[in-house]
C-alpha cells in the first residue's frame, strides 16, 4: 500500500500523505464496468467489483498509466471468475460453461496454477483455500490437463502464511504425483503429454516429452519435498 517514492525515503520522512489512496484508482473500475457487457454473473458482479477490490487486492501505483490500468483490469477480471459453489469457492477459466471443462463447476486444471499465483495476494483467503481442497477432495479433476498443483498451492501457502493447508493436502499431492508417474512417465524418466492437454491447444510442438509437463512435474517434486520438510 506504499508508493515506490515512499519506500525510497528515510524512515523519519515517511508520512501518511505517501500512502496510496484506493479511491484514486476507482475510475479504472468504473470505466471497465461501463465498457462491459455483463452477460454472466458469478460471486462478485460488476456493481460490487470496486467494493470487493477495495477490500481484497494490493494497490499499485506506477508512472506508466497503461501498465497501472492493466494491473487493475486483471483484478477486475479475476473476480469475475470466482464462483461460490456447493463445494466451496472455485475459479473458472471461462465465464460461460464450456464442454472441455471438468465435470464440476466449469473448472479447468491447466488454468488453476495461474489462479493460485495471482490470487494468492487476495486478503480473503477463503477463495483459494476452498479451491485447493476442491481439486483433491471435492470432485476436481487435477489431471484432466497439466497442472503443477503442489507448486501452486505451496506458493499460496507462502504468501498467506497458512502452512497447515499445504501440510494437510500433502498426502493428496503425493498421490497426485504418483498418478502422473503411473500413466504419463516413461522408463527414461521423462513425462509425456498431449499438446492439447498441456493447455497449448494443437501446436507445432506436438505431443510427447514436452518441456512444460516436465517442468511442472519437477516443480511439484520440489514443492512436495518442501512441504514435507
């Protein structure tokens, strides 16, 4: 909540005048709402967007106003995808239901790590805590697409300070890793994936020992080890 200018000043020179004023960023949200054709409403609709953002997001000020606008647009867009479901909160990749999503709540696992990495900065921890449990205990399909689940959940735990969620989910994360080893790892130690299931659509790289799935699995192995410690 401090501007870059404030952080550069000696401690004695810092004053309340240098704290960011959230209200000064409200016009971005009002403009986004005015330009939006809100066809799908989830947990936070356009009318509630500013109130939700004011309470939840870290504020950011930048001399590059296009970058600043983009920052607030990303949060404005993120909240559109938070769904309150009978299985707790989840985050979707697409607003309309799509046939290639999982069986429950229009969830898609390849977008989930991005949701955790960006959403870990939200003040209300319920959204992604529920989301973490959904993938392993509420009917999620974490291996429908490539998903570095342990790495993403650990990143959330580090920012929120909620170590217990990672510890509690560790048996699930280990089983998930072992399942990938069972059906997507060859004798040479490399993991393979279909390009479409890697979240890359049909690509020139093709299916096989893709760098993405192998980097995800390495990241999950490291994360599981760190959580175990």
